[in-house]
C-alpha cells in the first residue's frame, strides 16, 4: 500500500482525497475525502484573471487540506489545477500561494490530461464488483469546462470543451451583476445554443451522436457535482448520501423533468432542495441543462452516476 493525497482544484470547487492505494489489486482505500466550494473561476470568463477574493477562499481551503495531509501522513501528494487556472493571466500568483501552503506546485493540466484522469477514476471500479459493461463514454461536467472521454480498457478519444455550470451561468444569466432568477426563455435558449456548439466541437474528436443507443453499446458515465446533485434529486434523498448516489442510474426522463424544474425555480426554492450544496444553488440549472443536452445528443436512456472521478484518477497516477 502507498498512502497518497490528491487535490483537484477546479473552477467551482477544490477537493481532497487521501487514500491507501494498492496497484497490484486495483484497490483504493479511502481515508479522507472532502470538498469545498471556493468559486476560483469567479469572473475569469469576463476578466481573464483570478479575483483576489477567489484566491483567498482557495488558499483557506488549501490550509485546511495541508493539515489533513500532515495528520494522515501521505507519502506522495499531487495537486492538479484545471479550467479556471488554465485561463487566468495571473495564474503564477495562484501557483506561489499553493506552494507556500502545501509544499507542492500545482500542475495546470491540459484538457486532454484532465479527461484521462477522469476516465481512469470513473471506470476502474466498473470493471470490478459494480460491473457495467464497456465501452464507456465518460462526461465530466465541471464549472468551466466539460470533458468527454471514450474508451474501453483505456482511452481511445478525448476532448475538453469550454462549457461548464459556472462559465455558462456567468455568461448568460448575470445581468448588471445579478443572476436572473429564474432565467428567461431567451437566456435558457442562449445556454442551450452554447452547449450545442460545444458538442459539435467535441464530436470532431469523440463519437457522440447516438453513441449510447443500445445498438452502439456505450454506457454513459456522468461525473462531478452537477450530475451527482441531479442524481440526488432524482433519488429523492433527504440529505446528500454519496454511497446512495454512487453508481445509481438516472433516466433521461428524470433528467429532463429535473432540469425543467431547476430552470423554472427561484434561488430560495433551489436552496431548499435537501441534497443541494449552497455553492451550487445558482449554477445547478446550467449544469443540469448541459447533462440533458449530452443525453439527448448521445441517445442515452440513462446515465450511470459516479462519485469517483478525476480525483481518484489523480490518486492512481501517483500510486
């Protein structure tokens, strides 16, 4: 066993996994897994820079994570930063802060690397006790980007595109500094148009159209907070329960109904949903619409929801 610590810093959240990994058996024994919404990508799509308050929120989470890593005695640590820090002009300020706090330099990975980590983390278990036959189409809906990865025993095709729940919310739903609540039909149509253009772009590399129809045989596997939140709503959970959500199967009809409900509700109504993290209240509508659009494009009748994703892939990469 090797004790490893993986940190995934995205546009909306920063997450930590400390685990004992045994490459010989393919077993990853989780010791600590936690997440904080820090909205690192606040305003990046508009300004091209990381906001000072967003950096401070992120550094505060890093200080907490550094203490956990020390207490559990992780032998190896890897910090991966994704969409927001790729796009920011002042990313060196972010890098310096992380090095000072955690002692490791964040790796600002490419979209293709992000996709490969996501695929490994999401599918490693699916070939084991929770068997879901491949091949797989893995979609990781983040705050600033969405990754598409197709493969079986390994990755065959991958593409990252710049659509995410935070990016699309800020681009289309913020008017005079305030989020439209609920969004208008025109705003929803604008989000949908952006998503469809991005799917067209992704499809140049990854087969999407009808890939998940029964005749084509791909299982659609959905990752990250937008997908897991929609799953928790579909399951009717009274509180967020990752064990119930992990490897649940949510139908196209459920996703369509929940997306319509989220886009038609107010901030207060969304905040009252038991599984809703406070940091997702304003961005979940756009995230659900991305998921719905993907299912419609691929012909998927259901999505297999995974709580294991890029974070687990990062852990395996250093095991």
